[in-house]
C-alpha cells in the first residue's frame, strides 16, 4: 500500500496537501474521497495522487477512507484538472463542485415521525381548514410542515428538512420536546434492508369515492374556479395529471415514490392525490425491484433539414471521434425533436448521452415528457432536488442504471459511462456560467469533456453566442442549419415603433405606443393570445426627489431601489434589501418625491385598466417563486385560460404556445445604453427569442417592437430575423475592440466591506500590473466596478484582454501569487476567466 496521498480539499487555496495513510485503513484510491484534518477542521477531500515520496514535514494521517473505488473516474478527474487550470480555480473547490454535496456521506442524525406526531398531524388535519388557514402561529405551521414531510415515512436529515419543509433549528427542537419526532442515527440507513415507498394508481374509473382537493390550485384563478362547477369530477391540476400519467405508463401502474419526485412536481401534489384516494402508497423492501418503465420509441415527423441534421449527428457519433457541432435553427424550427431523437439513437446503441438545458427550460412538463420517452433510463438533475435526492440520482448514473441525463449546468459532470453525445440546448444562455468559484461555463466544459472522451457535442441555438458562431465559421465547429420553421410556418413580421417620435406626437410618458394598444385589442377580440415583454420587474424603477434630485439608493449597494406596489415598499434587486416607501425625501425632507419608470408590475396594472375584460397574468421573479409557479402560468397559457401575459425575459425562453399571435416588446433596449461590450449581443438575443414566441401555430405571428434606438443594428437585424447580418457587424466591432471571440477577456475584482481595503488592494495590484512587463496582455484598471458597492462590499476591478489565453492565464497566476505575498485574502480577489458579466 502506498504510504502517502495528495488530497485536494475544498478551500480557496491553489494547492493539494500530503497526508500519510495508516495501515489500519482501507486503501484509498485516486478520485476517491477521504476525511482529513485541515487546520482545526475535518474536511472531505479527493485523493489526487498515491505515492511513497516522503514529504519534508510530518504529514498528518488520513482519518477516514470513504471510497475504495473512485467517486470521480479518471475521465472526470482529468476534466476537473482542466477546469482548475483554465479557470484558475482551486482544484479542491472544482472537484467538490463535480460531486453531489457530501451530505449523505457524513455520519449524521436523522429524524423520523413518532406515533404521537402522527396523531397530532391527524388531529390538526381534522380540525378543519378554516382554522388552520387563519390564526396558526408561524412556528406551529412550520411544525406541521415538518410532520407532513416526515409522514411520508422516511428518516430525514435536518438539512433536507430545512430545504424541503422550511424547518429551522427551533422548530426541530420544539418537535423533539413534544416527542412528535425522534432522532435516529443514520449510519447504515442506506442499506438494502430498509424499506422503500411504492406508489400505485388506485382504480378510479368509478370515480364515486373521490374527494375534492382541500386547497385546490385551481381556485387561485377566479376564471377557472367559475368553470369548475361544470367540470368532470376528476379534474386535476397539471402537476397531479403528470403523476397520474406517469403511473399509468408503468407496469401495474406502480412506481417508486423516489421516481415520482423526479417529475419535479411539488411534494404536496402526491400527498393530495393520496388524500383524494387516487394514489396509494405502500412500503416494500428496498430489494424489491420495479419492472420499470420501458423507453418508448417516439416517432417524430421530420422535415428534410431536421433529417439531415440528425443524420450528420449519427455519422459523427459512429465515427467515434470528437466533433463539436453547432445546430443553428431559427425559433420554432424543431431543434428539441432533433436532440431527443439523437439521444434515443444513443440509447438504442447502449451508449450514453447528456442534455444540458438552461435553468428555466427544465419544467415539470418537460420532465414528464422525458420519462415518457426514456423511461427509467433517464436521470433528471434540476435545482429543486434536495442534496440527498441529487446524491441518489448521481448514484443511479454512476451504477450504470441511467444512460440518459438531462439537467442544468452541473449535469455536465454526470458520471455516465461510454459517453457518446452531449447536447447543449440554448448554448448562448448565460445561466451556463457559474457565478461563484469555480466560474466555469458548462458549454465550454461540455466541449472539453467531449474532446477528452472522443464524443460528439451539439450546441444548439437560434441565436448562437459570438464565440460559438465564430468557431463554426472558422470550421472549428461543424455548422448545421435549420433555416425554416416546421411546416414552413413563416417567421413573424416585426414592426418597429420609434418611441422618440411617439413621445413627440402622442401623450408624453406613455409606456405603450398607440399602435401596440390597437394591435393588442385586435388580438383579444379574435381570441388570440398576446405576450408583452418588459425586462424590468417591480412597479416604478426608481424614486426621485424633485427638490434635491436624489434617488433613493439601497443601503447595501450603489443601486437605485425599485418600488413594488403589492408590497408597498422599495426593494433592491441586487441584495433583496427592503424598506418602506418614503413619503418625504430621506435626504432633504421634501414632499415632492416622484415614482418614475415602469416595471412589469405597473405594466400589468396599466393593461388591466385598458383591457378590463382580458385575463392577464404576469411572469417575473416576483410572481414566480418556484418551478411550480412557472408551470402553473405556462399551462394556464397553453390551456388558453390567460389572454395576455406580461413579463420579463422569463417569457422569452423556449415556451411553445401555438395561439400566441402577437408579441409586444416594451422598453427592452435599455441595455444598449450600458457600457457593456455584450449589450448589443444580449439585446439581439432577447429580441429574437421573444419574437420567436409569436406565430408558432397555424395563424402567422406579429411583433411590435418599441424602441428608443430604432437605428441600432441589434434592433434592425433582430427585426429582419437576420442572424448572419448581426454576427458580421458585431464581429467587426469585437475585432476592432479586441474583445471575444478574437481576444480572451478576464475580469479581476477586488472586494471588501471596507472601502480603504478595497482601494489599497486594488492599488497594490495596479502598481504590480504597471511594473510587470506582461507581453501580449492589455490591462485596464483599476477602476470602480460598474456597481461600485454591492451587498455591502466595495468593488474595484481590472479587465484583462489577450489574444493568447496562455499568456493571460500566466499573468493571472503571477498576479495571484503577488496578491498572496501582499497578504490580500484570496476570497477578496475574484478572478473571472471568460467573464460574461462585468458588473
Ligand atoms: Zn430631496
Ligand atoms: Zn442592495
């Protein structure tokens, strides 16, 4: 057995640490996890090397060996090293990011519900909903939430209870005191001897014994509530329907409860189905195996371009060589069907595929579809999973039970074997870049992983990023195009409204142009649906004093606060700080405070006033708190229970609603005024994507685009559906200014709650950059960051550009070294390679 091992621990240090291995321990392995002492703590690290080289110091011994087979395969270890190198991130932090959180591996205490707790829960539910809804103190509500969760029969850790039932320490202590819950040691809980829960669809064809749901989601919307009286007895919410559909497709209409969780419907939905007598839950030994859901051969009706793209992907995979491909398809051209069909082909060959989707693209409805297509062969990784659930999925993938993985950013690290294909849907989406260490871009990691494993990677988008399209143009990526919408449906006609002229001619300060109001009215009359994009939430964008000219700013950030009418308060959109709406100016005491600028909340209000008959809904981060809210609005829109949808960029992403024939764009060109070199690209992408929502059904669509920059090329090319034209123009600007894709760009941010520290440290680095001859690297700064104070921290930054990534990264490494010598804490220095946001 080797005597020493090097371990990467999750700390912000660019080094691994050597530990000794005592004979009494099982033999660790490279890629396996060990528990090691680090400073005063015990940390879980990953072994990076086993060796017999005696270190110059007395090495501390490894305390525990968690894996004797690698948690991270050679392939993933290699990928991890590349990420650490490329993004200049500590290896330990990178490797930790690649594994599910270690929650399940630590010795921990869990909680289970006691008989007394079950009685209490039962008593509370029979008292009646009227009492429960009103006067229950919050603590008690939370206790019942925990009991409800535990009543599903599992032993759960505190962290999972916090995440899934909103439990706090006080709530758990209170429950323990009342003996409603009990502690349980979790070592060994994951043994095969434990029971699992199995859900079965009750034969409900009779329908007579069905209870109505106690708090139906349907009642939220008065229009649906009104129609409910005449509805059939089995009316279900889309979430409930998703579970029923899933169970119906299973052998004997039964499935593991854990598999149902994957559908990404809220937990309460399954409970509601049980309460309504539609589903029964029973305990089975864990060794009991479901005769699972078989993948279903889905037949797509493809047009010639789709068939060609699919054939090219097939040929590339069969060649067994790394090949990056760009699938550039206009909105509505059927890219998703191509991905799914290609993945089906991989499964048929017994190989693996990963599909990455942006955060908002992975809705419960999509998860249900994926289960229909891939059966139990698919693992779905999304942000609503608890740590334990994520670990469970990870294990299934690692054990080879799933060959298909669909997920958001971190799914790029899924430990599938024999990877043949990675698809990155909406590859231009900014949610693929992680905004904390390691600041990796999942699209670029996907390309690298494919390269390391000789796989094919397909990047898909209607609006490819400049970087990706540039690579396709140079022949680095193979370009495939879907130039037409399916069934030869036309792209929507786009009419540009010059809001400067509108301001002169019409009533000043109106948000909606006369033309857009007329067009909306016409669509509503014809029972067609309308979307209006206003990419700013809240009611009024800022509060201004007319006497002294001050705007009300957040006390933590150098940002104007936004007025939110429903909360009657001001909210900071960067740190979430809230305060009451001021009646007088906080600076000078004047009563002349004005609320200026329109947000989505106000627009919704205005539209209600103009079209009182219309059913209007809003989609933004204030109305969408979780995935369920999004799904709720989208399915109501699909069911034509909403006439008019107002929202921020959330409404632009991928939704396919055939009856939407008009899209209005209101004031979404504000970004063009900012000094961000990606502003034009972002605006072009947003406008193209939102325009793409119009006319996806049989009736052709129209877009009314209001702008103060009618001559800007981002607006012009978006209106003309001319991606190539936009690319050519934008590429010239980027090349001229030495920006990506022609140069690599990194942002170095120095931050501190103390202004003098931030200034001193950025001064030290500024001097170092000036004194050090960095050949081929341009350094700009130090300068105040665009948001100079954010979340109580002062921020100064440098922007580095270089045609040589090698040179730039060497410069950054040398800078970090200097910073360490100068005692600048590593956590106060953010190095963002390939930065997408310079705020
Ligand atoms: Zn004032
Ligand atoms: Zn703030």
